[in-house]
C-alpha cells in the first residue's frame, strides 16, 4: 500500500489522506500498538520529533524529519508497545515513483545524498540523467528521503512477507 494523493485540505490541516499507510514507531507492531494509551511519552522523547499521537496512538510523521533509530521512544514508553531491540528498522520501505525528476529528464539525486543506508543508487541511462534504483532490502524506512524530494515522488509501502519481521 502506498500513500494516496493528498487533498489540499488534508495537506493544510496536516491530516493523513484516507487509506494512508499508518507508520508505527520502530519496534511497534499492529498488535502491540493496541497497548498504546496515547500518553505521548514516546513523542516527547523523540529527538527528531517524528512521532506524533494521532487517534490516541503513536504514529510516525516523516513531514517533521527522519527517524534516527535512537530507541528513546521505546525507553520512555510505559506500556509494552515496543519490541525489545527492534529499533533498527520499519515494516515499510521507500518507493520512488514516476514523478521523480530523474525519470522526467531532470538531474536530481537528493534522495541518494540523504540515504545513510545507501539504499538509493543512480544508474546511467542513454541520453538522460541517471535514474534511481532503490534496494528495498537495504532501505531502513527512516524517511530521510521523503522530505528532501523536491517532486514529492517518494512514498512508503509495506514490506511483504517475512521482511516485515526483520
């Protein structure tokens, strides 16, 4: 599932679009998030301020920045929401869409430059700028590439199968 297009109203109010992929903090799962009381301790502890409380549960909003996997959210949470030692990745990965400037013959490599995991690489193509290739297995889902994409062409999609448990 990828993020659907946002309406102007959703964008201006900060509301996620209908049917959007709900991104949980690293180490939280759909079953463990049921224990979340919405106290906000994890959001207060997050140094990059990407954790927010929405509809009474903790979610990640990459509009604020990226997750650095520091684990402070898990340390501060008084409930059994976070799996022990699971703050190294998310159950989603980035996807570069057709709106990418490089796919439209404009040289841009902002996402590659922001990816600490090296999951985004650019390959040459005849008569045009290099185009992105994303290694979903290497992508941590940190969100660093989302905010830097000038074309908003990067979305997140759920990992398939066992990769979600990695």
